[in-house]
C-alpha cells in the first residue's frame, strides 16, 4: 500500500478557493484504480492545505497524478501557492476499525 501526500502552502486569502477545490476533490478520486480513502486538512491561519490519500500501488498514484497534474501558476484558482507531492510506502496500516497488519 502507498500513501500520497499533497500539500499546498498558499498566499493569504485563498481559503475560499482551497475549500472549493477540496469540496470537488472526491469526484476526482472516486473510482480511480487503486484508490482507497483520503483525508483533507487545512490550517487557515497558516494558509496550508493538503490531502493524504491511500492507494493500492505506487503505479496507481503515478497514473492518477499524470491524469490530474498539480496546479501551476495563474491557470489555477490557487495561483501563487507552493505545491508539493510525496509518495510513501505504507508498511503498517491500521485504523480504529481495522487492526494493524502483521507484515
């Protein structure tokens, strides 16, 4: 399993645009090969926004990113933001309703 982390560090005043992007994001991810779940987060005071998503395979994350490139420059409603994407191998996944794996 893999986790993808996407972080936006914005300029002051982009909260409303960031909230719109987050509100529409489930449709971007829904039904994509290998996608499991995601959590969106924000810190309005620091102008930081992000998403942590869980995927079956690294190739699934990469294929998704190619189909939806990160926002860049003035073409984005989040123009002026810093954008970072990272992918991590998940070697021990657990949640409140699912015990940790024993790999």
